[in-house]
């Protein structure tokens, strides 16, 4: 297996004129839509490698097609998969990051982080103690993702209370996920301007920007990118 070191370390930044927020579009299944994302200036494309998901990437795309994509940072989403299985797909698809969305242990994450950047996802409900949840993973992951708790391991299309993050000492860059939808742009800008926003690495969008599972509504995505980062930045 030809596993390579391709770990991403990119700081979130704000320039003098615009708040530049990185955007990840998850649940990609259509090769032609990858081309559009790249043109829009979207930073990350998420490919779900969980066979039970309606957005299972390999139902519509081959590993060779994903490997060919070199204009987007590619994030593989896995749920309780075997380490060797994950690393094989990291190699075959040339993934830049893996997002672990199941019950993976800190030890599992630590082993994975030897090969590729690791995002550990946490699904939050109203009374969760975020610091208690993330503490065991502080030394074994590169980034976190905060999503909404729901049945099973898939996304819910619902938001959690972002205010939960304001009082937490997170200590790592994180992806903000969970029901983000058209019309949230101004709230996201306000969130990014708060102290907690210094650790906001990227915004993760998915089901609220779809026509059907895995088929994105590119008109909605285009408008969101433009509204969030300004028309001048939507092509950067």
C-alpha cells in the first residue's frame, strides 16, 4: 500500500475586506458537480464511504475518478470502518483527510493520524458537555467536527445550538456542521466574528443543498458561497 503523508494544516484567516470562510460540501456523488465546486472556490469535497448511507460515494463514482480530482481537498467520511480498509481508500482515492463519524476510539484516531489528517466528528444534543467529550481526543486528532445528534450515524439536516460552543474550550480547529442551510450566511459570519470563531476551520453543508440525496442543488450552493464570502471571493 502506498500511503503518503499529505496532512493539511491551514489556518482560518480574516482579511481586511472579507471574512473568508472555508466551505466543505459533503455527500458528493456526481462527478460533474465536482467540476462546478472547484470553479466556485469551494475548498473541500466530502465523499461518504459508509455503504448504508444514501450518499455512498462508490455507488455513483469509482475510486479512480475520485483520485483524479485534484482541485479540491478530498475528505473521506467513514463510520466504524477497519483501519486497513480506510487506509486502502486513502491510497486509492488520494484522500487528504478522513472524517470519522462513528464510535472510533482515541487509539484508533491516533493510528490513523500517522498517515492522514483526522477529523473526529461529535454529534451534539442539548445538554452535552463538549469539553468532556473531546478531551480524550485532543492528542489523537487534527481537527474536530460538531454535528447534530440523531438516530444512527448519518446527518439529520437539523441544527444544534451553536451557543454550546461559545463557552467551551475547544483547543483545535473545527468544522461546523448540522443543518446549515440557505439563509444562514449572516449568522455564520456573526459566529465567525466571535471568540469561538477563531477556531472555526470550515463550514460543512450537505442535505439542505440537495435535490435528492447526493444530488446537489448547485444554484443553492453557488448563492451560498457568494453570500458567505462575497461575490469577489466566490471564484478564489
